[in-house]
């Protein structure tokens, strides 16, 4: 849905890049941040960044509710970083980006950073966008593009669903593991 919120789903930790996403979020665009706050200081920082923006933090979401959140969203965003703005480093900030697949399975565009294996999930310009890590300006441009181009965003979502069905179907993944 072009009028739905942008969503982030995952653990609320600095290497997930949520702070860059909140910084990038246009004031007119709603966002839902779904996940457990595992660092109270970082959570306080996120709340300060979100002041004046349409950001809703959801910490105890059941699977059925999460599915509804995906289905009502305009895009799933996973902006993970190798190096946080606090100087902490993570060699592997994402193993796969499962939430990207979940969003794509609900036919919404996926936006991720060029980190770890996430570019293997998202096809830039076809199923969503891949942006540089630690770059809120480029992330903001891509979010604004999705909002301004609802027909193209819808086509990206449909392409994402096809990609998940073709390459990340459980049976296919199991078969690939046993080859």
C-alpha cells in the first residue's frame, strides 16, 4: 500500500541501522519499528531521533499481528551497518535478512543496505532498492521515490513476491542444501 507505513522488523540494536532509517524518514511518512529493545540507552536515542516524526515503536507483537503489519506496509527496510555511528563494528550484521523475505512474501518492496548477504535477496531497482550503509540521504531518496511512484512500487512488490516464491521457497532451499 502506497499509503501504508514503512516498517522495520528486527532486534533494536545499533548495528541494525535503525537510527539511520529514522533520520532518513520524511516527516510526512509513517513508520512502524517492530522489535525488542535490547539496549535501553540505544532505545532512548531512537525515541529522541523519532520526536516530531510519525514513528511508532511496537515491542510485543504476535505473529498474526506481524503479518497484518507487513500486509499494510508500503515497504520493508533493513538498513544494517558494519560500523555504527557510535564506533562499534560488526563483521556480520545480518546473516540473511529474513525480514526482507517476509516483506517480499507479502508483496511489498524491500529496501536494504549493501551489507552482508542482503544484496542476494533484494534485486536493486526490481524488487526494491539497495543503498549504501550509513547513508540516510540516499535512503531518504529511495523512500520518497517509492511514495511518489506507487504503481512502480507495487510492481516491485509483485516482483519481490515472485522472487521469494522462485528462489526462497522452503522446498527449493531444502533441495539446494542436499545437492
